[in-house]
C-alpha cells in the first residue's frame, strides 16, 4: 500500500518543474483577431493557449488559425510521421491568407509545412524536466449492502525527444468484500519508441510487470521488442500496430501449483488506438496478443481501455476497463481477470 501511495504522489509532484513560459507568442485568426499568448500544445485539431489576463487555458479551433509566430521551442509532428524541433513562424504572403507554417530548426535551416498537415505541437525545451508530461487518477467505490469497497489508482508519464519517446504506466486495483478475500491487481508498463529513417515506422521495446490475485499470479515479467508502423495519424485519430518477440516469466502461488514458475518465449503483436474530440473527450485503447512459441497453442491477451471526459481545465472524469486472458493456465487457475472502474484524473505537462 505504501508503495502505491508513493508512486501516486511522485507522479503528481512531477508536474512542479514544468514552469510556464513567456507569453510572447502570437496567433492571428482567419477573421483577423490577433492574440498574444503562450502556445501550450496542439492536440486533436485543438490549439491550447494561455493568455496573461485570463486564468484558464483557452482551446482554439486549429482550422480557424491563419498565422502563428513564436520564438519558443516546439516538437511538431505531421501526418506522414515526420517530427521537427524548432521555433515557429508563418511565411509572409501578399493578397491571400497564409496556409503554411515555417519551422526554424537552426537559423540556417527551416522547413515550410502546410497547416493542415500539422497534427501535433508540443512544448519542448533544452531543459530535461520540461519535456515530461503525464496524468494521474484516483477512484473509489463503496457499497454498504454487501460491505464492498473498491479503489483504483492510475498514473502515466511520458518523455519526448525529436526521434524517440519513452513512457511508463502504472495501474492498481483493489476490491474487498466482507464475505470474500481481498483481490488485487497491479501492473507497471515501461515502453520506448524510436523512429526509423522511413516515415511512420519505428522500433519499440516493452517491459511489463504484472500481478493478479484472481489469476493466482504473484509476479509476471514480460520483456518484448519489435517494429511498428503508425497507420493513421490525424488530429482526431491515431492508430499504430507493432510486432516482434517477447519472453515471459510467470510465478504462480505455490500452494495451488507446485511447479510455480513458468518461462515462455512468444511472439508479440500489439496495437494502440486513440480517438480525440475537440477539447472534450478522448478514448485510448491498448491491446497486446502474445502467442507462445515454446508452448504452441497457448495465448496471452491483454486489453486496457480508458475514456476521458473533461470536467474543468486539466481535471477529467475517466472510465477504464482492464482485462487479461490466458487460454492455457496451470490446472486450477483462472483463465481471466477483468474489470472496470471510474474516477477523477489530473493532467500535467503538455497533456
């Protein structure tokens, strides 16, 4: 319990080094409005800005932005998967509205992009701490009728560079009932991706540490890696798939299964789906299939889904679903562990 609480507060306080930047950026709308602000990020066709005299972050429709000027450093992602790092400017045009943006990676090197090809803009910095972003969440449910209580704790953090990124996810679920034993499920996933020389292609590495009292798993370590491709990368939809190989070591409860440790080499196929809607909702689905090579016919399947609805500023209500399936566990062990929960979460950094 102490470890779970400590991890939660580490994720919360990780937000503190993220200092606000100078509010000297300028955006000009297609109707002629000019706004001096701090550009926070561009996600799901929504440009987030902070104006000095307004307390909350504003959400602007990206399709209605005509020009943009900034001397700050950003990570810019396009539809074809290319990533740039630099300051932003709009080329000067005569007699027509501009529909392009220039990215100055160095004073001597600049790239001109069409505005409708830009899908994501994130603040970055020469400072390591300002490259982190993430989310923390907590939920609790209690029922007096059968004396049931349930809590869930989630946290994730990301670190982004121009050609690579890394992230960690933590989730914990506990359910207690007056008429049954306490059930727990804990999972930590660490992953990293690096772009290849071909647009939208990358290679990835994954470490997953898993525990489930329902399935009798004391500790399951999974190590995997492979190559993936982003199939769709627009302002509202992101879809990626990857494939490779993995290795698992599974420790079961000794009381129920004498040979309590198993080692399995398997293939690994995974996918991630993200759906965004203008400044209000988003859905993330992660699915992984591990077909065993050393135990033919055995399959492990993991599914994690989360739906977020904005409540106020960076505060969101979330509904999550988790599931783990093993079609051939040791005799006497459950083939599955799944459940759903809801709670409140808080975003920090560029989220």
